[in-house]
C-alpha cells in the first residue's frame, strides 16, 4: 500500500508555501481533511495501522482532536478495542469527559501528521497523569523523517524529512512566494 499515493489521490499532498499548525513554514503540506473525509481511504490507512499495531496488548486506542479522532476510532474498530479521544479544554489537553480511563491501563495513540510533536506530547502527558501507559504511536505522516522521539515505539505510515522554518528564516518568504494557511486547528 503506497501511503503517499493515497494522499495524492485524495488531494491531501500539496506543494507550495504553507504555514503549518505549529506556525512554521514549509514547502509541503498534508491537508489531512482531504483524506479523512473519504471513508474508503480512512479504512485503508487504519488497516495499515492495525497491521503494524496488532501485536500490542492494550485497553484502548486514543486520538487527539480533531484529526486523530476518526483515525483512532477506525483503528480501534479494526483492532476490536475501545476508543477514546483527547481534546483541548481551556488550552490544556484533557481526556474527553464521559470516557473512563483508569490507572494501570495501556493505550495506543493514533495521530495524523507530526511536525513538532506537540499534540502527541500533550496526549502522552495527560495519559501519564492518569496512570495510563502509552505503549505505541501510529502516525499517518512523520514529517521529521524519523528524527522525532517520543520514547515509545512509533509507527509512521509515511516518514519523510520535510524542512520547515520559522517565518523569519523561511526561504520561500524571502522569494516572496505567496503564503497559504490551509486547514484549521484549535491550537493556540
């Protein structure tokens, strides 16, 4: 299964000058909503997650809002595990009320795209605070090319080293290439 081809077919893999959720700039952008809104593609991506993660004994699969919710749900369905999601409340990552998460449980985290890893680190922290062991992480795309380390086994479906820059260091800005701010995030 060619993940990059799935992303391109769905119109999710874009080239240009983009401002990422992190605020950094990049030549490439993955418009995850373009693939997440296609159930057949989500099933394929999550089948790949399920195959990579099936050997882990866990109590639930968790995904951070918003992008990780659909992916974590479908991966949980395919693995026959309960589903949980996390969200920011007053700027802080929390487990969505109504989900029962107990100390001593084990979880797999499913996230869409990682550039700086901020959301994943927030989920790791909230799970640790609840006494839950994070045993593995599944990602659609690791934009660091494998350089990022979360301290747990990490399984990207696509790993590619994609440069990103702080706005003041961006060579695309210096060339006056129009900046696009795709997507939407509740990140502050």
